[in-house]
C-alpha cells in the first residue's frame, strides 16, 4: 500500500521531469516566436533574462521544480498572461464534472446491457447489444458529438450546443450543458464495460456457488444482484481503471467541440498558441489524474476482493 | 480423428489455414469487414481516378446538397466532399499502417530483448514501458505533437511512439513463456547465437498475438490521426484528411448536415471493419485476452 503510493509519486516526478526537459528541446525558440514582430535581439535577451531562460538547464529545472512544489506553475505567455494555476483551477472542475457524468451515463447504459446479453446469451438481444457495442467502439467521439449537436441542439433544440454553466448557476443549467458532451465521451466507455460485464457474468454463472444458490431456492433476482453481479464486477473494476483514462482523453477532444474550457481545451489551445507554461501545467494535471485514478482503482480492488488484500 | 495423412504436430500450417477458412465462413461480421476494407483500399489507391473533382478546387457551387454532380455535396468553399473524403482515405490508411509498422518494429525489439535477456536491461526497459502504459496512447500522441510540432512526419512519429508500449508488453510476455520451451533450450545448447535464437526460434512463435495487437492498433491509430487532425494538430491545413474535413465543416453543420455526417461515417466504417476483422483473427489464431487495448 505504502509502496504503491511511493510508486505513484515517483511516476509523477518522472513525468514532470520528462515534460520539463522535452519542452526545452523543442526545435525553435519560443521567446523569439513570442516576440515575432516586436523584438530585436536585445528584447529577446531581456525577455529571456526575465523568464530565467539564460541560466543553465539544471538551475532552471531546480527553480521550476521548487516553484511547482509551492504550487507556482508560472504565467501564461500568451494573451491575458494569467497565472497557470488560475487557468487550471478554473478548468479542472469542468473536466471532472464532464468525466464523472460520462462515467455515470456509461454505467447506466452498460450494466443493464451487459446483464441482459449475458442472461439471454445468443438471443436477438445479445446480438443487438454486441453490434451496438462494436458501433460505440468504432465511432470517433468528436463525430458523435457533432451528430448529437445536429440532432438535439440544432434541430430539436432541446439542449444547448456549446458552453458550460457552473453548478452554482443551478443544477439544470449545469446538467443541460454537460449531457451531450458526456454522452459523446461515455459511449465508447460504455461499450467496453458492457462487453466486459457480459463475459465476466457468463464466467460467474457457470460456477458451483451459483448452482448452490439456485438449489437453496433463491429468486433469480436475488441470485443476480446478491451473488452473481458482485463477483462479476471484480474484473470489471480493473478495466474501469483503464477505461477512465479513455474518458479523460475523450474529454480532451470533445471539450473542443462544445467550447468547454476544461483541461482538454486549455491543453490544445496552449499547444496551438505555443504557450509552454500552460501546456506544461495542463500536462502535469492530466497526468496526475491518470496516476491517481489508477491508484484508487488498485485500492478499490483490494476492498472488493479480500484475496488480493491478503497477498 | 484417425487422419494419418495430416499430423497437426508436424504440419501446423495447413491446420492453421483451414482454421482461418472455417472461422471466416461462419463469421458474417468478418466477411463484411473484409469487404469494406477492400473497398476502402481500392478507394485509397485509385483516389485520383475515382474522384470526380480536384479535392482542393474551390468553386462557386458552395454548400450545395447531394446531387448527381456532387454525390456527397460540397463544402463552404465549393469543394466536392466525395473527392475530399476519397483523398482523405489515403492519408488515414497510410498513417494507420505506417504508424503501426514502426511501433511494431520498435516495440517488438524492446519486448524481445527485455524478455530474453532479463536482468537490468529488462528492468530499465520495462520501467519505461510501465510509465508509458499509465497514459492513454492518444494523450501521449498529443504531448509529443506539442513537442515536435504538426505535419505528416511528426504525426506519424508521435503516434508510433505512443503505441510502442502495447507491442513491447505483448512481445515480452510471449518471450518470457517461450524462453522456457525445450526447442529454445535446444537451440541454445546447439550453440546458436542469441540473435538467431530470438529471431528464428522465438519471434515466429509469438506472431499470433502480435498480429491481433497490430490489427487493433491500426484502428486506434486511424482514430488517433483523425482526432489530432480534428484538433488542428494533424498533417496540415491543406491536405484533406477525415478529421480536418470534419473540423472545417463544423461551423456549417446546421446549414449543411452532410459536412458533419459523411467524413465521420468514413472513419466509423473503416474502424468498425478493422474491429470485425480483428475479432475474427483473435478467434482464428486462438489468441485469448492476452492483447490489451
């Protein structure tokens, strides 16, 4: 447990270090690019001094690392020159709300679909679920997003096409802006989980204790929700950990379709504007979310399956 | 059962071939997938001949709907959508296949070396692979494009590097189990070099899971390229790619739905076809869940 935690911290340090040095090796001079029109060699040198870019790479790294530990990620070098931490603090709740809602919607679809196709194996229902899962896995999330906008925002006008409203504005404004992007992100995730639940449930339903449960005279409902499903969920949970990563990378793309200024949009805009401090900060936060969601899944796994805790 | 003419132990190739045929005949999804893939390959190869117009030629016939002259309509600059999608097929398939080819070569080399030699080399390689494994391939590709910049070559490099860990893991786990086989022991005892043992004796027997992984990866690479292009991190602003056509048309989807529908349909059909074929290969080659996505 402690070792796992230390491992996660080491991974984060490695990522931070890699990001720092890789961005320093970028071909081209970001300062020269920044001052493209306005700067002669003197201005460029002054700017570099101001940003500390004239010192040795390792001194820069030490300073950057120290600042990062104090929660200072520098300031944007583009447009408003806002502090990177402020930009990220505004973006994080958006991406997390979006991913969480996508997660919930995906489970609402996947759990019944998985149970249905496992209990009615090889029926028309099973085939339909399997085909829909294939479609869900093959549809690019940004395309699904565009289709949803065409149908539900442009034609039916049920939901807003773009933007974000914080939860403080009320539950419905918040939810209504998130439903379409969450469905776009959650679909592929839901397909993976439904397939996983199906195969895992089929495995469990074959086991001896299922026969015992039936012999005891338990109702099918009790057998499914009391015995079969909890056991079938164990392998599913590890996949949820992997698939959570899918939700975040989905959010990175889909936020750009719906003009939601979450981590994904901040990251992509940063790249397009060559705003390195912002890119660096966004990469760090996105990476941290992956590392710690993996950690949480590992811990959850131990809670659900006592055999793993004992080992 | 008493077939003496064909001993499966000594004659595995015909057996494998008949298994391919037997599973394909039953698998309608795989048949459909193969047919769609063949159509797309033909479309890509003969794009200049099949396209009714120059994909970049602007006309005054802007955002006109589906017609005999423009079967899939035109975009906001009067460019023919069918011609643009056909040319986009070339980019998508080229990037999908070349990316996986590079990732496969590097990943397998790393996996074989790590699995066969063990020790500190294994530790070093696998620490890195595990680090990369913690992140989704697409996010790694975005990070790398942020560093290298956009453009055809950079997109291929970024996507290839992003997929290395998948192949390295498959190759390593296969090598670890094959290393203990008797015929590998025999090769070592006979004094064959390590390189020869690795490439002549171990690699061919690890091919099945690698083929399945490669098939799955091509579909992910195509999706990855489309996503990068859609975000403006792709090849360039002038080469028509499926992701870029969608990004260009995004602002006009309320007036011209075809701009939002057909390029995405092309992506979905290709990816779906590859997934169907991948599923069949997994079955035909008898590869269990050893392959991760």
